[in-house]
């Protein structure tokens, strides 16, 4: 088992009474994280249940809490002793929050749970367990984790985090970074041996997302409109969302487009980067930019997307793993790709130049951002080295 960066904070929370909630898109490694935590539990009074199995969903959907407790005892849990119960895909059992609350308040039970919908976790689930849980989000692998999974990670790599372009480092790791951009960061895709296997896995991930997350987690039927919207969004990665235009293309109303986008965002399929409000025109405030949570999925949905858009999408994800991400646009001549934590500006260019850096410096000075960096994919034009290579962002 390869250790994810989320494992340490998850393990630290294992000793807390609060419910440990792991949420994220299907197949990013939530089940692996749960099993990692259960292995750390020293006693044997522990239980793992996958709620995709109908018999376990039936157990928790019973109206009698006493019958639920009896069922857990039959599955091997002694409720008179400290216990750990892990429940995978909790959004599939509607009654689960109230059951957890009852057991949490009555017995010495530590719950570890996972779910694929942030809307369910942060709303319906949170209302029932206010003050009794902590949420941990899992995403596809960042580039550091990708190198670990490829067994290419070395301690000295840490020294180059966020540092200016170094040709020796680029030569060592650019082939792996290009693979990361093309196929994304789903763990099983990273571990696949061939391009054919990676492509098949990405198709399967998209299909399982549609069949399970969309159909089971939402009130929508999986219509052609939603799938067509996914394809349209893939072709617009890195662009501001024009709800009216999308609605016109699909032949549905604008509010339905917004509902679909909310569903895609809440199930971690897409990432919306919203504008930084500082000094921005009011009409732009409601126009987020669309990015996909995984570039492998993006490439699978849209084969003809430009390499520049794919690279920008990869950087959006890499930066978002480290903090709050916004963009800035006041006019066509006053744009900044990303603002991290409202204090650091980043501009993304495949082949960066000194001119790009000078424009970024002017724009950041104009709006009062104290720190700025240019990010590039390839060695800079005319031998320019004043940028951060994308593989240094982790």
C-alpha cells in the first residue's frame, strides 16, 4: 500500500471520538484509506461494511435502532467495549446519519465513514452530526504522490518544491510529469502498466461515475443533456462558464444547467474556480471558470483540447491542493490565471518568457498582490529561467 498525504492527519484523528468522514470522488482511494486506518486499530473489536452491498444497506435502513444494534452484534461488534465501525459509501443508506448519532451518543464507538458526495456530507449528514464529525477530502494524486506511486520519489525532490526552473530536475522528471498531465492522478491509473490499460481504466471510471454517483446520488435521471454538458465543459476547460450559451446549445433552461453543474461539482467531477472579488466588475462575480478534477478524465472526454488548456487544468488542480484558488480578470489586458489564498498570483504559460513575467508583475502590482510567480511546462524561451516548472508544484 502506498501512503497518501492524507493518511497522517487521518491517523491523528483516529484517537478522537469524533466521526472521521472521508469524502471524495469514486476511486480516489477512500476505501484504501479506511483499511489503512483499521489496520492501525490495535484491538479486534472493529468492523468494515461496504454499503454498496444491499444487505448492509438494509441493516441500517431498519426502523428499529435495537434491531440495528442486534445486527451489528451478529456481525461481531461488542457494544459493551470500545469499538471501531467503518462504513463505506454512506450516502447509499439514507437513515445512516441518525443511526450513527444514536450509537455515537450511547456507546463508545468510533466511526470512520466515507462518501462520494460533498453535498450530502456537508448538508444532510452534517445537520445530523453537528459537532460530532470532522471531514477530510480526498482528491486524485498530487504530483508528489504520483511520484511515490511510480516509485520515483526521492527525499531530495522536496528541495525543489516551488523553486525556479532547474534544467537537471526537469530532465529527470519531465517524462513522469507529462504522463501525470496526460493520464491524471487516479491511483489505479497511475499503477497501470500500459497506455491501453490506463485508457480502459479512465473509461471505466467515467462510466462508474455516471452509473453510480449520478444515478444513485441525485434526483436527476441520466439524460443525454447531462452527458452532452460534460462533453461541452471538457471543451471549455479553463474558460468562464456562460450558462445561457450552454443552455442554448443543449436546448434546456439556464437553471437546469446550473443544477447539473452543482451536481458535477458536489460529486468532485469538476472544480469551479471563482473570481477574486477585489476590484472586479460586478457582472463577472457570478462567472466561475471550469476545470476538471482529473486531467486524465478531461483528456478522455475531449481528445481535441489544446495542450495549453490541459496544462492550465493540471496546474489548477496542483495549486488547489495547497489552498483556496481564485482567478482575477478586470479586462482583457488585466488578467491573472490564479490567485492562491488571496495573496500569491500565478500565471500559466507552456513556454514562459521574460515578457510574460513582466506583464504578471505589472498586473499584481496594480491590484496589490504581494507575491507572484510564472509557471511553465517547457524550458523558457531564449534561455529564460525565471519561472517555476509545473513539476515543482506539489
